[in-house]
C-alpha cells in the first residue's frame, strides 16, 4: 500500500467524470479545497500528504493486517478525506484489496445499506463495534451473493480449498 497506489485508484474512479473538467478538482491527487464528511473533521489540504504518510506508516505490512486493522485503517482514511470527492469509493476499494491480501472475506457496501455504513463511521471513535459489525454484516451478504464464484476460485488444482471462507484473522 502506498500513497501513489491510493492516488491511482482515485484517478481510475474519477477520470472522465464531470469533476475532471473542473479546474480546482485534482483527479488522482490530494484535495485542494477543504471538505467534510458527515460531521467528521477532516485534514486540511496542506496536511493531507503527511496525514496519509502517517496512516500508512502506522499499519503493519498489508499481508499481516487483521480485520480490526482493516476497519481502523478505513476509518482513519475516511477522516483524512484526502480527495475532493470519491473518498468513500477509494477507501472501500482499498479496504477490499486489504481484505483479499490478508485472507479476510471482502465485502461491498450496497446503496440500500449505506446508512449503516455512515453510522458506523460516525460512531467509530466512541464505539468501533458499530462499523466492525456493519462490515461483518456486509461480509455475510457478500458471501451469500458470491460464494459460488469464490468457492470455485478458491479450490486448488486438486479440488482442495485453499481459502477458508467466512473466516477473519482478528
């Protein structure tokens, strides 16, 4: 995980959108104008690079993250809110990759359940369990929706499972 990879994710998500045509909107680069998310204080534009570097330095290498590490990283990323727009999408994409890299069941946040996700972010500083439980619920839904594909991909050439589904390391 690196700042450059995070910026590339943003560029992939925002290139070709109407935001890319606005002069002050930095596609694939840190925000230039202060912003906020759901009442949470975010980093000022001039503080973003250092805040992201500190975030990346505070976590173990991607291949040794626990479920709790992934949740905490996501919350801290969202409170930095390094981009003008698209922070949630980039943050969830990074989280998906962290889950895959660590043998943790990944998940997606469906629009129909995004308010639970927002509540988890808003309550995280006081009660991390809301966001963690919400992510676990999303893992369960992901498994139900995609297990037939994951099971076939997880089976090794001899048919043995090489991934324990539904398990997380925390």
